[in-house]
C-alpha cells in the first residue's frame, strides 16, 4: 500500500520491545541527547550567565582574558625550542589550545562562547528585556576579556613574565596577524566564531571527552589561521606595546574586525542555525 511508504509523523523512537529493562536503560544512558535537549541545556546555561551579577561577570571575564593568553605563551615556548621546518607550525599550534582548555573547562566567561549560549534565550524569547540582558553580558565580558589580555601583554612586554628570548619568540608567533588587512581579518574571524561557538553546543554530549573536544576545535582554529578576538588581542596588544604596530591599527585593524567576524560567525551563523533546527519542535513540543 502507498501509505506503508509514508514516513510516520509525531512518533517517538523507542527501543525494541524484546529488550530487557536493563538494556533499555543502558540505551538511554549511552544515547546522545537530541538537538532539542541540547538546545535547552545550552539555553538554560545562557539564562544563568545573563542573570549573573555584574561583578561576577567582570572578574570571570578578566580571569578568562588572562588565562586565554597562556595560548600565546605556550606557542612561544614551543616555537623557540623547535627547528624551522615545514611541520613546526603544526606542533606550535598545539600551544594555542592551552588557554582555551583552561578557560572553557574552567567555566570562565569568554566572549566568543557567549555568542551562542547567551543568544539562545533571546532567540527563544525575543524581548527588549532579553536584548538588554544580552548587551549587558557582552559589553561586560568583552571589556573584561580585553583588560585581562592587555595586562598579560603588558607584563610580557616589560619582561615580567618572560625573558628576552621568550619575548622574541612570542613576537615572532604574533606577527602572523600583521599579514592580514582589516577585511581579511574579519573574514578569518567568522569561521573562528562559528567553531568556538560550536564547542558550547557539543559539550553537553561530550560525556567525559570535553578536553578533546576543546583541543580539537581550537587546534583547527590555530592551523587554519583563523582570527579569535580574545586570543588575538593578546598578540595585538603585545605588538603595539613593543612598537611593531600603532594603537590605531591594533584596535581598528586587528581587534575590532576580529570582534565583528566572531559575532557574525558565532551569532549570525551558528546560534541562528542551532536555534532554527529546533524552533518548530520548541513551539509544538
């Protein structure tokens, strides 16, 4: 019959009836959460972030800025100990993942991760109140992240946390951002925003593999030469403080284009798509 070929609608998938209760429980425990479940987990986390006190956001964002700066330190330490070979960059890029592991697994406030978690409450309930809460979070976290990265760059430039040889290695690693104009930086920031935002979506189903999820995604950002506004700001401030670029270029040529690109990639692309795939289920579920 023709009706036999029609896909069933509004039907919930169930384990086979011949399975024991213990088998069914094992299936439930091992199965990944549906897109709708993941959306709700991430949305609730976003609600918690939007409700955090200003001071908590400020200190968490500042700590994240300081912590993510360890990425450039790790890259510099690897760079100065490796030969100049075609494969060297692949190994040095592993250092880029260090700061993100600390920040994301430490639940610190990183601006680009907030581009998806904090946006879902607004996408689900688009009200002026939620928009104001989002802008408050973004403004506070971004300013705190920048303050943290600037402090680390200042301490590096003054040889407080690194010696001259390590500083030279850090500047050598950082100079790659000077090869891109503002437009190219913006374009390169879009994939970075998308990838970092995807981490927040993946982690609820990671189940003990959170470390490898963060390392894998951020390693792709590194080897792809994509621009992350927070991690990249450490490099921009360092080059500015050591006289290799001016404040105008650091702010308007490097940091702000990366900011816009990360927002487009993380919010305009990932958050919208992540919400769109379950929008009808939320309305009818």
